[in-house]
C-alpha cells in the first residue's frame, strides 16, 4: 500500500490532548491519529451494514 502525506492544522490545546492520548497507548501522534481514523471508518461501515441488514428484514426489527 502506498503512503501519502496529509497535513493538518490543529489548535495547540487539541494537539496536546492528542499527544496525551497517544502517550497513554505508547503510540506516536501519527499512529494514534491513523488508528483513530481507521476505527471511525470501520465503525461507520459496520453501522451501515447493520442498518441495511435491518432494512432488508434479515436481522432484527427495522428501526
């Protein structure tokens, strides 16, 4: 998989919070942010799948 650069501007306070979260997990800020984005993407795709399955009436009541 090829890698690319993404540059972001973040508030100093937010960056410090991200650094603290990353440090608690023994991760770099870059790794922490990437894993967070991957997790968010997975959660979104999983929820879409659950919603579609419910819509089709295959699993549980449609909500």
